[in-house]
């Protein structure tokens, strides 16, 4: 074989290999995504734990209010140490009570009427007419949403905006790498599967009590989702109300006609 023919064959092979790398999943950090995901989430030896101290699965809405009331009081301790008696103190007390009230006013009940979460990244994280409720808490650097079913806390979603100097970095790969470093283990990669309620690819881990998901929430944000494994295992029996077949009638109109 001439050297020219050999060079031609090598060139064809090189081009073929290059084409194979085009269009691989953005989630793949070390090559194309596996054709079959592992049987289960990456199992962690140590507990995942919940932020902040005092939160635990199964708490009622009132119990969660109490936890965050304590957190807010702690946030304001430095101001209390320097506040002057009188008008300043009354203003500070009003500010603190306002922060606590914000959490209570954030309450969304997923009953018959549609909510402003329809059509957002939250779709698939809740259902209607199954005694489900969501609270929202603004914390420094992220927004937290807490989900309850039958007045029991079972899911927490923390959303972080991508930023070069942000908590989880500038993009998805940076975020996943930071999370893997924190957990001490690579996550299982799971592809999107709308039939199973997964609208986006994600990575996940679990300990004995908690299932942890890392999700590309949007083009500009990353989400860490904590779920109570005991509740997840019982969701089918807890969510007895199923979505109605689409009749072409607006949801708000249906509610009026009932």
C-alpha cells in the first residue's frame, strides 16, 4: 500500500471519530451518555442532611413556619445588638415580622384552580387535588421551595442562578462537579423521560432517607432537589386524584362550571 493510500484511510478514520463526538449530551462530562442508566441512584455512605438545622421530613406546615421563624430571628441578631430603644426597635420588630409573614403569604395550595407555576420548570414536581402545598423562602444566593403532601414536608427545591462566583459556578457542568466534590461521589446520570415525569436529564444520589437530584432548571439556573424516599415510594397511593382529560376548556372556566 502506498503512503498516499495509507494517509487517505487514516484521514477517513479521523473524520469519522470527530463526527461521533458531535451532538453528545451536554451532561456528559467524560464522554457520551451511557445507553443504559445504572439500576439506582448513587448510594452515599454518609447522610445527605437537610439545610437548615431543624428541618426534617414529615414536618407539618406550622412546624416549618416555626423553624424559619427561628432562622429569621437569628439572621437579625446583629441588628438587635445595635438597635436603639424606641422607634428604631419598633421598626426592626416590624421588619422581622414582615419577613416571617412573607413565608406565610407565599403559600400555594394546589387545589382545583390553576396556579402561576403551570408551564414553568416546577411542572412535574406537584399535582392538583391531592392536598399538596408549596411554600417559598428567599435565602442569600438561592430561592427555596418546600413541598408538602397531606401536611407533611416531603420535597425541597433550591434554585441557584449561574454565576462565575456563585455558589455552584457559571454553568451546569461546574455545578455538578461542585456537588460531586461536596458529596464525595459521582452522581448517576438519568436521561429525560416525559413518560416517567422527567422533563430534563439529571444526576442523582441517595442515602437511607433522602433522594437528591441535580437538575438544569433553566438556561440560567441550577436546582438541587431533595426528596423524602419514604414519601416517594408511596406517591402513587397519595396522589389519588389524576389529571383530567383535556376537553379544550380553560381550567379557570372549568372551576366556575363546577
